[in-house]
């Protein structure tokens, strides 16, 4: 009975002093809300920092070559040297049982160019193990494989920032660009990683095979490896390309480079075959000409298996009002199904100018023959 009387009395008092009751409730709500907000902000900041550290590699160790000197009781790096070698990465994996994966890498800031666009970015030469060590994943395309690595192929994987600066909204897969006047083919684009704990843009990065890199007497290499990871170590050798005198001379070398198999591509003018919109054949041809390297690459991959392969392929594709290819298929394929599928995939990545009045459908014939 006393409890019920106390409840009734409290309600009567609060009803008699409404302003005081409202201010008390408001103070409690504001206090609790402030505590919840501060805890949530702290947890969010903690998660963001941990995510950045996780993107860099939670068990990553970076070994740099350099000369050190003891200053005020502490070791300070005075200069960068080139004492590290690719065999050092293999030795680390072989002799250090806590290290499960290691990759040699070499980086340098250089200019990259595509048509009239230029950008300065970090060029990194490494093997595919470096992608796993740094938790770099592919958003589109692929990573260079062992054969390209051994053959010193000029292929590259780009970060999203490099793609945005050089290519804009154009899909770069299969396009050719230049690093210090040396042409490279884009084979992959990485997923965004954002800014690291040091404030550096992890997406402003260009990775290439270890046989095509930059080495001068003023820049040293580095070895990267995680402790307690999984896999096996692979070393990199990226000292085959030298740029001297402000990029005035470029020398490439590489014993053991595989013989390249090249093919010729002849194409006729595209033919409109349907749709509700309008688009000139010359606009379609301009886009395909810029991306012809991707089409040619599909054929040259098949040439490695059959050097006598030749024939016609016609691709029929539909361009939507936004300029994207919605459907694509081969209406004539005298080559292999793999070549046809590769070409269809390439066309689906192309971006055309938006047609007027709706969708348009074109047929594009190609003739492939081995070079020489």
C-alpha cells in the first residue's frame, strides 16, 4: 500500500510542477544521448583506424635497404642504397620460419600518360604475391600471371585514383598508356583502399610485373613480407628498365624473354542493324579503335596455342541511351569460342557516346591473320 501511495503522490507532484518535471526529463534525455553519441563516435573512429591498419596488413613487415648512422643515440637512415636483391626475399622465406610470404618490390615516382592526360604516380614493380601481402584486391580485369612475369610483358594494374586521373569515366582495361614514354597495357584495376594512417593515397598506385620496372643508382629496393601468413615467397627483379637524363633515353633488357606472338586485325566499318536511336558509325569506330588492343589481345592469346589460326569474327552489340553496351554476341566466328567470348566481354566494357533518341544496334566485322 505504501508503494502505491508513493507512486500516486509522485505523479501528483509532477503534475503540479510541469515545468520542473519537463526540465528534469529533458536533462536526463540529453545526458544519456550525449553519452551514447560519444561512445558511438569513439567506436566509429576506432573501427576506421583498425580498418586502415587492416588494409595495410596487420602482420606486415617492410624491409628497406639504406645506410644508417647513430645520431643522439638513435639510428637514423641517411641514404637509400641498392644492397637488397631478389634472392634476399627467397632467403627470408627459406630461413625465417615465421615469415610465410615475401615479395621483393621496387617503387619510384614517375609520370604516366594517356593521350592528352598526364599524372605523376607511384610506380611499383612486384610479383603477384605483393597483392596478397598488401591486401590489394582486383575490382575489374586481372593480375599479371607467371608467364607474363617471366616474359617481361609490359602490363600494369592501376589504382582507382590513377584511372580517374588518366582515363576519367572510360574503362581502361585493354588500353595502352605510357610510363616515361614506354607503352604498357592495362590489365586490371584494384578496389579502392582510401588513405592510409600516414595520409598517403593507397589508390594512387600503379603496379606492374617485376621484369618491367625502374632502377637508378639513387633509389633502393624493399622487401615486403607478413609474419604468420600463408603462401610461399617469390622475389622480384625489376632492374631491367632504366631511365636516365630526365627520361631522355629508355633502355630495356631481359634475358630469357619469351618470343612474342603478334597478330594483325583488319576491320570494316560498323553497320547499324537496329534500334530506336541514331548514332554515326564514325563515333562507334573511334571508340573501338581506341580499344583495339583488347580485341587484338583476345586473338593473340589464341595464337599462342595455334600459330596458324585466322578467320573472321563479327560482333553484334546494342548501345543503350547512356552509352553502355547492354548486349553483345558473335554472329560469325571462324576462330575459337574462347576468342569470341573474349571479344564479347571486351565489347561489354566499352563506353560509347550516348545515342540520340534511344538504343542503337551495330554489327562490327573483324578479320584476324597472324603477323608475318
